[in-house]
C-alpha cells in the first residue's frame, strides 16, 4: 500500500528573505509522498522570484493580502493530502519531522493530530545586539500546540473549521482552542520538530503589548462554551 499523501501549506507575505529556507526544509523531508503548497498573500517583495527558483516542485497560488488565516484556508482548500501540515515562511522543519509524526500515527491509529516541541533561534544575520534586546529562550525546547508543529488528518481539520481571518496574534490560539473543543485526539511528541525563527518582524514581537486579540479569543471560547451548555440543557 502506498504511503498516504501529506500536504504542507506555507503561507507567506513579504518574507522573501527567509522563504527559500523554509521551503527547502519542507522539500528535504524524507517522507516519500509530499506536496508543498505556497500561498503568496499579496507580497510586494521578491517572493515571486524566490518561488520561481523551485519550479514545479511547488504548488503555487497568489491572492491579494488577507492575512495568515486566509492564506492557510486557501492552502488547505487546495491540498490533496489525507494529512495536512503547516509551516510559516520564516520557520524551519527539522529533518525527519513528517516521518516521525507519521510513525506516531501508524503506532496509534486512533490519533487525529500529532504535534511536537519547538526550539527558537535568533536569525543569524541580526547579531548580538538584537539577541540581547529580546527576551527569548533559545536553549530549551518548548511543547508547542501550534500550526507549524501540527500534522493533522484532513477530516479532523474539517471538523475544527477554518482559520480565523480577523486575527493576527491570536490565530493559532483560536485554532487550537477549537481543536480542543472538537475533541480532536492529539499527541504531543517529546522531540523538537520545528525551529522557530526570531527576527525583527515576528508577529509576537511586533504585537507583544497587544492584549486585545488574546481577550477576543478567550471571549469567543467562553461564548462557544456557554452556547454548548445551553444546547445540552
């Protein structure tokens, strides 16, 4: 029986400087059946030239700028795989990530989503001054139930629903809240599966002081919980 197809969705917006490395980290995976889908969310930098270098190794689509949630939605709608993974354009898969996760699915067929740890790193070109200016732990791996570490079955992803198109900072938090609410059967691997790049344009750094989106996500979670309780009474 042939291996199941995995679709890797990479949304990108004005990230040409890092995009090629991200794509390479996906294409270099040792898993035998893989499609890589890159959604250019209205970039105005050199992104088209970067994508051109990969030729037919990618599925490419462009759209006007709508945000990371909309770009992920576009990518997963195009995906042909039974399993779907996500990778931000500035991050890197570790070698063997997808094979490791598929092995977990094979050992535990009841699972619907397998995630893993991340290790953060300061983008090398930024130097010591930038590294000293950000409070980021680059030494210890962290469990990370987020898009970039997730490999999820198509059916479970459909059950969770679309990515929010109104959030920026809270996109992953909102998505994972719905993963839990829909009782998706998840497992967190102990292994590091993703290197998360820290650079000047990181969403979490740029919006570090903005609590509005986190509050929005928490309110939405409470509203859904209250609605569910009403429906069961």
